C-alpha cells in the first residue's frame, strides 16, 4: 500500500515537473513570437525619415501609411478577440506571421509607394491576430503561479520588440542599407512561424493536465451565470474607462516613438542614424516601465488608480517637454523627459493589455478583453501617426502637439478619479 502511495506521489511530481517545463516553453514561445513580430510592424516607422527622402513624400503621406496599419490592427484586435476562442491556434499564428513576412519582402524589393498603405492595411490585420490569440492561449494553459510569470514576460514584449527593430534599423542606416530591415523581418517571422507550427501540438497535453489537476484555474475559468446588474454595470464602466486610457496611452507612446527621430531632426538638426539611436532609449525605458507597473501594483491594487498615477506623472513630464522646446534647451533634456513619459506609457500599456485581461480571466474571456483593449490602444496609434503629423504640417510647430498630449493626460486623470469614486459609492450601496 505504501509502495503504491509512494509511486503515486512520484508520478505526480514527475507530471508537475513536465507541466512546469511545458508552461515555461509556452511562455517563451509566445514571448518570442510577439517580440519578433515587431520587426514586421515597426520597420516602416523606424525608418520614416529615410522613406520620406527616398520616395519624396510628406510627413502626412507616410503618416497615412502607419495610420492604415494601426486602423486595421485596432479593428482586427476586436474581431480577433471575439474569434480567438474558436481559432486553430496552431494554424493562425503562423499564418499571421507569414502574411506579414510576405508584405515586408515586397517593400524590400521596391514596391511603388502608392501601394504601401494598402499593403500595410493588410499587414495590420494579419498582425492583429497575434495578441488576443496569444493571451487566450496563455490564459487557458497556465496555472496561477505561471500566469504571474507570463504577465512579467508579456509586459516586456512591446518595449523589447521596439528596441530590436529600432536598434537593427540604426545599425542598417549607419551602413546605408536601411531597407534590409524588411528582409530581416521576413526571415525572422517566417522562422518563428515554422517553429510555432512544429511546437504547438506539444501543448495539447498541457491544457488537459491543467484542466484536470489545477483547481485554482478551473475555479477561475468558471464564469458566474447569475451576475447582478450592478456587477455587470461596474464591469462595463471599467472596460469603457480602460478603453479611453488605451486610446490616449498609445496616442502618446506610439506618437513619440514614431516622431522622435523627426522631432530631433527638425528642432536640433541631428543626423538620421543618431536620431534613431537616441529613440532606442525610449523602448529601453519602456521595459522598466512595464516592470514598474507590476511593482507599483503591489502597493496600488486598484487598476484604475494605478493607471491614474502613471498618467499624472506623464502630464508633468509633457509640460516639462513643452518648456524645453520653447526655451531651446539641449536635446538631451528633451530625450530625458520623453524617456520618462514613455516609461509611464509602457506602464499603462502593461496594465491595460496584460494585467487586466489575464488577471480578470474569471470575469470574461482573456482573448476577448485583450482584443477590445488592445484594439482601442491602436485607435490611439492611428490618431497619433497621421493626426500628429497633420497638426505639425498645419501649424509648423511641435509645441501644438505637446499641448494636445498634455490635455489628453489630464482628461485621463480626471476620468480615472471619477470612475474610482463612483465605483466606491456603488459598492457602499
């Protein structure tokens, strides 16, 4: 009898060990797939000055290309968030990566500029498959302890991916071969897609193991069938506020990432390669911002208040940026303030797109929630690419852009405090 019990315990330990390894491999594979997809997403934005020069187009025209991408990506997030539960995950992730690869190689070989915006529209939709599907996979295949680790990993995906594409672009620009970023994107994304297709069947056993042996995940995935109207109303209000936060977060984050090289060139006449290298500091700080959000969340548990804190800091740094530009301070001061702003924006992005969807998986589908919130993130990105460029083209001043961003962060602080106060009153009732 004791022997049977010992064998049972040993077998359970072996299965737990195998499960931990499978979950870690899944996290790493999802992380790699998402960060290297940034090569196919931001290669255009990272080289925007050189593309304008090569094709002889205006800021508004290149901004329209990225706006087409972000529009398709944002709309696709919501569509794919709804469909992510039904997708064949083994097929859809590689398909998305391979479509994006094909479109990137077209730019490398020299397609006419008039077609690029339509190609980037398709690229945006293809890449929109990745995030909600990845979050849905992690939500369904990880136990509670590994879920926290997944949040840490995925929170760094955006800044690390951005760093890789801007770092690679800076190196290629220095050798005057910037278009090779599109070829590199094609090769790397195709490789990741093939790896995913081969490895994914390995995780079927993991889902079955988690569902049958992990009581905490089973309990978390049991959505209540009888929810009070008050709880449903509170959830909807929370999602609406988070969606507004998502818009302004990415408007600022992607607006700065896209246009900092141009800002530095316009205001300080810095060379393209140096401007891109300096822009790399933004996603690097973004990595710390994502991790900082996890740290601050230990002190500030409420997601709305947590986000308000970061928006308030951003308002201060943006006011500082406006002062620096108007008084013609050194570009070093401007980069430092941009860095702090982007750090806060990445912290907010982590709260909105990773922490909320994964930690609220007991309330609704993580894939659907991440699709909705990330879709609104890219609505902000759509506005940032074309809208900010248009403002500069009309006013011939970057200060007007900073004023708009300051107003946006202030509005978010007000809305967040209002939602928090009203939710507290609702709970007392």
